[in-house]
C-alpha cells in the first residue's frame, strides 16, 4: 500500500465548467494513474479512504465517483452504504473499481447501488466512455425529475387556486403564501433555528406542500365561504372542518403515492395551520411546539396574506397595520421565535 495523504486536487481555472470526478482508492499509484487518464476532461479529486471521500463529497458534490472496493477499514461497500444515507450524495452515480473478477463480487457491487463495475487494469477509452455515459444519463434523469416536479407543482398550485376562488379570492393567495413560507423558512435555515426539523431539503418539501393548506375548503358550502356577514356558530363549525377534511384528503393521496414525501407535510399543514401557540386554535387544540413546525410557519404566512389582501368581509389592511396586529399576537396565535424572525425581516414580505 502506498503511503502519504492525498488532498483534493485544485481544478485549473479553465476547467471550472468541467464535470467533477472523485476517485477513491487506498493505493496512491492507482489514484495518480486514474488522474492522468482523466484530468484533461474532468476536474479530478482524489481520496485515499472511505471516510476521506465522504467528507470531500459532502463539501463539494461530484458528478461521479470512482470507488475502489478493496480498501482497509471502510471498504467500498461500506462507503457506498454511507453515500446512500446522504440525501444529496445518494444521487451521485458510482462506478466500482476492483481487481476482483469473480461473479459474486460483481453482483454484490451492482446490488449495492453502483451504476457500473470496472475491473483493473482497465483501458483508458473504456473508462472515459463509461464515465461520460453515466454522467450524461444522470444529467438527463435529473432533468426529467425536475420537469415532472415542475409539472406536479403547477398542477397542485392551479388546483389549489381553483379551490381558493370559491371563497372570493383570485387564487393568488396560494402563490403568495407559498412565497412567504419559502422566505420565512429560508430565514430560519440561514439562522440555524430548529435544526432538528428544518434544513434546505425539508424546506423544499414544505414549500411544495404549502399550496394545499386549504384544500379542505372543497368540502365547505359556498354559502358559508361567500357569506359577507358574521358566521353563526354552526356555520363557523363547518368552516373549521376544512382542516380535518383537507388532512383526510391528503392522507388518502399520500397512501396512494408514498414516495411523494411533501404530502406528509401537506397533511400536517392542512390540519394544523389554524392551531394557536396558546392552545386555543383548532381542530385539535394543540399548543406550543406540539404544533408541527410546518404548520406554525404556514400560520404566519396565511394570516399575513389574509390581512393585506381584500376579503369578502373587509378591505385589505396596510403592511404596517398587518405587522402591528400580528405583533400583538406573539405568543398567543404565533410561535414567538417565528414571529420575531418574520417581524425583523418584514421588508422581505412587503408587496409580494
């Protein structure tokens, strides 16, 4: 085994736009050989162990990983298991490199999630062809996933907008509240608040879920949604039922599409966005941190938009007046931490 520590290789200035390859092998000679074969077409980073590779990949996500199987300590299979646990690195294509030529090793390699398998020594052109093929396929797959996601989000927003129109809104409420959720959630992530519940990935799911918060209004009578005067106790009870109806609808959607994890947040938001920090909300009278964080974020966005937009029962309030009213509800309706971030960055929400 060759000795010495291998650091990430600095990419030449002219190659900044080239795809990045992370090569992982405990043999320094092998690393240098692979780098010599690829450095004219790729930005090549080298790692001598699984732990070093995981740390480097987390700092700068490569476009593809060439991973040796037979390494001391954390071998290639264990390294792959750790990659698969990481929500970003799990999407990076991996090609195993090994001197072993037995079928059992090859089958295990492919079953572990690798895209391909190359035995040493390998031909330069075969290596370059396999790398190019898998990078292009991965790019196409990501593009296809993004296209499908955009189509799904557009359909969800449009459908939710139609439901909003039933109570006198133009449907813009759905778009604006989604924006408010994204802004407020981003501020929370940037400040490192609620790290156990919120990161960029989870925020993305919450933002996708936000337009479905009032889907339960589909089960509420138009006579109630469009009533200009004060609701009776019975009518108000029916209005409040939109939270439970929405949660039930989305729960059914999630059972039919369990890979669409944003629907889990959508169910929580639909049911919980009218809960109050002091426990006097509905439908379940939850209080404080017993209310899901996504619902507490949605509550701020929903109330702000309701205040600054025209409603069938009153004209829009000014931004300043809305801020004043919401500040008075700190610790009663709203999570104090969320509201402090919201009020402290009010210019980011004005005029959306």
